[in-house]
C-alpha cells in the first residue's frame, strides 16, 4: 500500500495470498477465516509461517472483527480496514461505496475483498472511483481491491498466490 507502510503492505500481501478454505454461505464465515489467517500470519512467534516478512516476534498485531467507528469487517491495528463482500453484485455496489467512504474517514489503508463476484463491471467502477486522484479527503487513504474467485476456494495455495489477485495491474496500488 503505497507510501512505504510495512504493515499495510504485509496485510495486503497476506489478503492477496489467502484462499478461503471453502465457498461459504455467509460473509461472517469468510470474515472469521480471514481474521484467523491474518492473526496467525502477522503474530507468528517462531517456526513455519513467517512468510519472510519480518512480521513475527514481539509486534503483537491486533486483528479484530467489526471494530472501530465504521465497524470494519476485519481491522489490523486500527490502521488497515478490510471490507469483505460475498458474491459481490450490482445490488451491493451502492452500499459498498458508502462503506468505503466511511472507512476512508477511519483508516489510512482500506482493502475491499470480494469473495466471489457476480458484477465485474460494478466492481471495476468502484475500483476506478477510489483509485483515481482528486477524491478530496479520500486522497489520504490508500485503497486496494482484491477478488477471490469461487472456483479457487478450497484449493491449496501455490507459491504464486491465487489468480484472483489485484485488479488493474502489477503493482500493489
């Protein structure tokens, strides 16, 4: 996430690498799985799962759900807000736009993650809106958009991550 913030960059990489273990029927189940995944990865003390990011040790990152004034689905250290959408559709677009605007008031870094997608046009529209400059107060917030494709859920992660990835190019933002 732009500006050299190590924590935000690590969280973005981890969300990008995360593959839900199954297709869930409710958003809360994705939320719980992602919280557990991030908590383990960011707070691993020794052995196994450090991912070479130097995130282990005594940092003690707080990974919570529905925290803060905007109740982020998953929040890391009150800096990174993550909004999850299950099977993102056109009917969710207006609500997600409002949530992201609210997140911009409360978090320096915001990740929108669609766990399944039905309206790619609407998703790209929001991505373009939030990643374009001249957004007023929202210029202080970095946004990322990630898609988790249903057909990949439940598969084993490979070294290259999953093909959901970030939309719009090779960089983090």
